[in-house]
């Protein structure tokens, strides 16, 4: 993608751990954490970063940082979008002047809620680096010892200074290496940073508030907030990727499903009116994305099914009919999604999610007793097992099987959320069980939807000169067989 300046956008995935250290901190010797034949390459650079945000700090509220960096190295425009433990860094060359490039302005339009961005802080950093290389000179990790001086823009200049250490994973490194380095730093007194970024730290100091980590949260609050925050990351990243012209529809929908599942399964822990309102808005946005995703799934499904048929049974331009019709529908629904991204309703949804990811409206029941989480998980499990067994044993009721699938998904996601309380192994075992149910029931639902689509496409083909509905009828029959098989598989899982 290019802006009006013609400068190219590039991306790289970034995984790093941040540590707070004192001014007198001494870095440990890391020579023995690299493999035999490796080496450590040291250097020092001076960096200046001007950070951009709205007056209301909407980007920071979504944990996105946007800066223009100058200095000895790593210069240019940089937009960092978090996802799980890693971040994707979107870069552009510095160019001339400090106007935000059009390409990047488009990408942040959603998280900025349509507001203008401008400089909010300037950070000057003296960075001493240790690049850990293996015997083939491949980068395992980079340890950056940063001495930072930050100034917040505005009528009152607030200056703060600190030191921190960042450990960034190299392309040849792994999580085990990050863990080893982290233990060495911790033994010297380093603490995991309370702040997701340098910008959040300098602004927190200026505001006399910590916005990077609330140490007063109970176990229940922390579990809920951490899980919801991860889902908002997926939704917000999806916004940026959509505006880049990429396809994040599936991971965005998964983030929405997990969020909505949390609102349902743990509903008593959230303020009812706020919970209902957010659930409705997430359902609206998921519906828009679902129309796109359904066509994507069907196009791939039918392409595979046609490829498996003997060529003599594929009469007429069947593949062209399927691809052209479904692609046209998919593109039309994608236009609806893109139009929604710039609407007031969607912007209000993003603003609400920004609040929920740090301070969801919890009730008194979300106290300090982890049993409330365990109780909700058990209830979700019982509902899933009952619905699956009832639907599988009854008549061929597609609606009942679809409801059972949703119950299985909620039980799975509830177990994932509760992992810090249930224990990782127990949670993974529970989640795996309900994921299997979800997959089987998902195959049933996909077959039901596919059969309906094939009836429509076959009718069009039958009414068009040069086409006929034979292959569509054949595919329709195969989908009915798949649906029946999935129903039988679900019945076995329900009694296992």
C-alpha cells in the first residue's frame, strides 16, 4: 500500500518483554545463554521519538502507539498494533516534514474515532544494545538498555526520566530464550514493566496516574480484564488490517465471539444494562462480518467439493457460476463492512471497547472469590452437554444443533478464560473437549448453509441457457450426507 507520497508501507512482527530497572542497574552477563559459537554484538544509538495521538488519547486507549522516529537508527514512521504477546509494527520512511502520511492516517482512522492526531509527547533515548547472535550470525534476541527522557506536549511541559530494559525476540530465537534472559534480569532486581509502552509511562507520570497495570484488582477482576483485553486486541487489530486492505475477517469474528461468550457465561458479573447494550452492538458488527465470512467459507468448500468429483459429472460452467455469484455477494457485503467502519455506530462501539478492556462495569458478585468463575464454567459445561445430547438424539432439527454448537463454543471459551483459576492443564483439557464438539457441530451447520446455497445456485443455473442443475443437485446430496454424519458424530460425543 502507498500513500500520496508514494512511500511504501512495510510490516514486521515484534515480540518483546519490557522491564523496569533502577538507574544503577547492572546488566547480567548473557554469554552463556547463547549457543556455542555464538557471540554478542554491542552498540549505542541515540533516538528521538515524537508520539502522536488524539486529544483524548484514543490510540493509547487501544494500546496502539504511533510515532515518528529520528536519530542514529530505526528512523521513520512506526505504528505498533498489539496482538497476543506480540505486536505488528507498520513502518514508512520518514519523508519530509512531520505531516502524517495518508496511508497511515487511513489505518488509524478507526481507533482515532475520526479525530485528528498530533504530537503528544517527545522521548529522547540513549540505547545501549546487546545483539545475541548464533554461530551463523542469526539474531536470537536483542537486549536494549534504555535511558529515557520524556516530555509531554501541552501548556505545561512535564519532564520525566527513567531507565528500562527491553528484550526483543530475534527471528532465530524462541520463547525459551526470552524466559532465560528474563530470569537473569529478575535476579538483578528488574521487574516486568507496568506500562505497555514508553508513551504510556511518560503520560502516566504527567497525569499522576498509572494506566499500565492495576495492582488492586482481585483475581476474578484480573482474569476477566485480561481475557476481554485480548479479545479487544483482536477486534482493534482487525480494524487496522481492514483499512490496510487485508482480510482479518475470521480472527476479528473469533475475538467478537469470545467477548460475547464472556458476556453471556459470566453475565452476573457485569452490570446488566451495559452488558446488554454492548452485546447487541457486537452482534450487529459480527453480523456484517459474518455475511463476508460465509461467502469465503462456501467458495472454498465448493471448490474442494468440485475438485473431488469426476470431471464427467461436472456439467456446464458450475465452478464459474459458484465463484462469480458468491464472490460478487462477498464483495458487496465487504462494502457494507467498510462503510460501517466510518459510521458513528461503529466508532461508538470502539470507544466502548476501549473502556471495557481496562474498566469493565462489574457487579459486586465479581468480588475476590474465584469460585464465581468456576461455578459459571460448570454451568456452561452442563448447558453444552444437555443441548448437544438433546439435539443429537431428537429429530433432524438444524436450529437445535446450531444452538448446541453455540453452547459448546461458550463452554470452550469459558474454560480458556478460567485457566488461571482452574489450572492450565485442566482448562486445556476442558477446552479441547468442547472444541471437538464445536467442530463437529460446525460441520453440520456449514453443510446446512451450503445445501441452502446450492439450492439457490442450482435454480439460477437451471434457468440459464447453457447451464443445468445436475452438478448442483449432486453437491446438494453430498452436503445432506455430511450433515447427517456430523449429527451422528455429535451424538457419540455427547455420550462419551
